[in-house]
């Protein structure tokens, strides 16, 4: 299927004062990792490789490819080493991988990666359920991972989950989230991605949390945002973060993904929906929307269900 611009819309023009927004946004595409990891049907390594190739051809330059977690935890990503071995390294394209511990780091180094990410929790309950560690124990586990990765010349990103609320503890305390995020940065993470893991955040909460990090001396340039769209707030939350100066946004092509702790979650912010909004704001991003829509239509066909992205639905119909 080829996407059709049914309304023949022209290029959008900036709707707000561009001085209040970043001139360019880096899209951290997580569809191949965070998007596919919850799929019950195993996606073949050849499909994953082609998915990443198409995403890169559409202009995305940061493609989180896979994770070196235990295959028992995430069977979908058991082919991580095979995928990376078959993946051509394209100039200007980064392929970060997620690692949970030192063993995962060893496997990532063996695979020749240049970027890793670790994933911590902002709440005690999720730390114990997701990592089988207390809050303090998770940081102790990550310390040698980050240290060794930096010594090896790798870039390290820190994910912080449940930044706006979790199913067991309710709404998150901004001060506690900020303290947890500072610990990841103090370990040596170059960037911190603030995750709305179950999709409950609202723009007011986003403003409050970003203000808390600023008060704690964390530059906005070190922060990224990662929103799920459970309550339809992902785009408005992203816009709020952009107005606060955030210029790295996580998203998944076609809105792939979800959270096993929020049954109604529709997945990550769809990259196509993000690109449409960025176009309307006059913010550069480097992505070919038509090529991206074709990619998500292609992947949706392989998964056997329609894309969750509103933009893909609007532009990717039959032709």
C-alpha cells in the first residue's frame, strides 16, 4: 500500500513563536525495540532488519535496535546478536541497544555497539517488579555497567520509568523522580529519558516535573521524554516538553508498543503523529513522512493488524 495525501495539504507553517520552541528535534525511534518487545507473535530477524532499514531510509537517525536482556524475560528479542550482526551500519545512523546488567553489556560490546541504554525505575514498586531490585539496589547494579561502558567509549542513556505515576503507588512525587534521575546522571549517563510508562501524564504534570529537574540543576539538553498514549495525552505532553526546551523525543513508528501494566495502553507516541505536529510547528526533524507511513503500513501488514497511528490511518489507506 502506498500512502495517499487525500486532502492535498500543503506544507504546514509555524503556528507559534519559533523562539519558544527548539529549532530541531531529535526523534529517538524505539519501534524496533520497545515497540516489538511486547508482541506475542515472534517477529523474524529478517523482518526486524528490513524494518530498521526502512526506518533509516525514511530519515530517522537514532534507531533503538534491540535489547540484550535475558531471552526468558523478552523472548521477542532473543535474536539481538543475530540482528546486529546482519544490520548494515549506515553513516550518520545510531543503533542503541538496551542492557540490563554487566552480562548484557558484555554481549553488547561483543556485538560492536556504540550506544547503550539502561533502564531504572522512579518507584520502589516497579523497581522490584521489573528488576527484582530495590531502588538503591538498582543503582548499585547499574554503576559498574555505566562505568565500564564509558571506559570503553560507549555513549550511555538512562531510562527512568514510572515518572508520572505507577499502578501500585499512584501519582509520582516530582521530587522523588528528580532525585532518581539525578542518580542516573551522576552515574555517568549522558542523557535521561523520562518515561510515562503507563500513559497517565498530563501537560501540567510534565511542566511540574521538568521545572523540578531545572531547579535541581539538570540542563534541559540532557533530558528526553517518552510518552505512552493510554489517555490520548502523548502529543499534548510532548508539546509541553518542547515548550520547556526538550529537544529529544522518543516515539515508535506506527504507535507500536504498550505496557503490560496498563491493559488499555495503545502504545508509544506514534512517530508519524509526532512528525505531523513538528511539521505544523515548523520544527526540523529530517524525516520523510510519506516513507515513514509506508514503513508503518508495511509493518502493520506483517503484524496482521492496523497501525495505531492516526496519521498512518489518514495517509496510509489503500491506493
